[in-house]
C-alpha cells in the first residue's frame, strides 16, 4: 500500500491517510477492514493478504465436504462452517479457511465475529499461489495447534490429511482419484477423492 495518490477524500483526510501501511495492521484494524470488504482478507505479520475469489469448482468442492461434515457434526454436537469466517490463530494472525470445524457447539472458541481456534480445517488449493495452502498454512495451522488439516489439491488431484503430533504435522494419508480419504480426528468421516474433485 502506498501513500502517493489519495483515493477518497474524507474531509481533509484520504482513505490512504487513515488506514495503516502494510506491516502496521493490528487486529482492530483488520477486523474493521475485513468486515466492510467484499473480499477474503487474512492478517499475516501486520500485512493484509487478499485471497482470490473462489471459482465455481472451488466452491463445489467446499460444498461437498461441508455437507458431508455437517451430517457428522449434527450427530455428535459439533459445528462446521465455511468461508468467509475469520479464524484467529494467535494474536495478530488471522486466516479464513475454506472449512473450519469444532467438535462441540459448547466450545468457548466458537464466536460470532471470529473463531479463536478450530479442531479441523480444510483448504482447497488456489491456483494463484499453491504454496499459501501447502506450505504457509501448514506452518500456521500447526503453530496454532489445530489437530487436523485437510488439503484438497485440484492441481495434483489429491487429498492430503495432516495430523498434529506435538507441535508439527505428520502426514496421516494422501489419496488420489478413486481412493477414499479418511480422518484421524473423525473415525466415521470418509470421502471418495473423485467424488470430491468432480463435485457439481
């Protein structure tokens, strides 16, 4: 973000004069900006990261997994939600997973404005920057202590499930087309990879 050219005059101020520079955003600023934006926005080390708008294929995959997880959560009394919904990983770090889940609706981390943690998250790899989901968020979600992370990769046509062991993730399983992906956290949850990737 630069301060060279004003965007919108607000009295004698401009928007660029009243918003923080990249690297200087805090939680309060981020919550304000993300609540008035029509984009997915994440907060990383004082920087706002704009996440690309999902494609229809991306949305179809999320819908398929969300509905499958919702059936299990209804049965066990948990809660599953989908983006956009902010997830605070720690002070100053917010992500917006494609799907986030808590095993109990009584969990104190569940809140209306943002969740303060999750038991399971799912990301569908974005074509613009795959390493955001396959590297950056692996590190972030592990550091936040999220027990399970699903990476659905339409590029490689694989689903990888990572399980937290101590303070880092190990691969619980990686599955390709016609195989069945399963969860370490949810023993009753299993999905056919082809059905997920080809969801309509």
